[in-house]
């Protein structure tokens, strides 16, 4: 009983100093902790709980710690992601710069075909010629196909016009 009375008087004293704005951070944390853990019921305790943000008898201190922990976790993850992104960006830029400086020799003709790097100029021209011939064949084939399709459509239109004379 005497212990409860001491706890109540200490909470009330800290509460008065809280309202006078004379508590240190450590004392304010102690007050919030005491408010969250005490089993005592008193109008002064209820008022302090209400004014310091307690919704239940569960202490605000534990939720503040969880929130601070989450903020620290999210901040840490964000910082780690930033570092990883920065390293990736740096690595990419470094590789591109070294590739550019390595291929700074403008006299070398480079092509990629079939996943291979080709630097022989004659082989590149031969590949380009083959590609152009293949392209020309495909264009001709599509022109013939298109022409056949148009002929079919024209025949269908003629048949329809012959079946249904003008009114």
C-alpha cells in the first residue's frame, strides 16, 4: 500500500512538472513508462494518460519505441538501397567509360551478328549484303501476297456488283 502511494505521488509530481515543461527527456520518458505500467487508478493518472496520448493502459513508450524502430529500419533499408543503386550506377558508368576508351580506335569497324562481335570489314559488308538480299526477297514476297489479296477483294466486289444491280 505504501509502495502504491509512493508511486502515485511520484507520478503526480512528474505530471505537474510535465505541465510546467520542466521535465528532462529522461524524466518524460520515465513518466510515460510509469503511466504505461502502473496498475493504479486515479483521476490524475487518467488525466495524464489522456493528455500524453495514451489510449489504453498500454504504455505509449512501447509504441513509440516500435515506431522509432520501424523508422530506423525503413531508413536503414532506404540507405542500403541507395548505396546499392549508387554502386550499380558507378559500376555501369565505369564499364561504359572503359568500353568507350577501349573502342576509341575509330578505324575499326565493329558489328554484332548472331551474338558475336565481328571486326573484319569484309565479313561485315558480306553480312550486310546478305541481309539486304533477304530483305528484298521478303519485300517482293509481301508485294506479291498483297497483290493477290487485292485481286481477291476486287473479284469479290465485282461479284457483289453483278449480283445486285443498281436500283
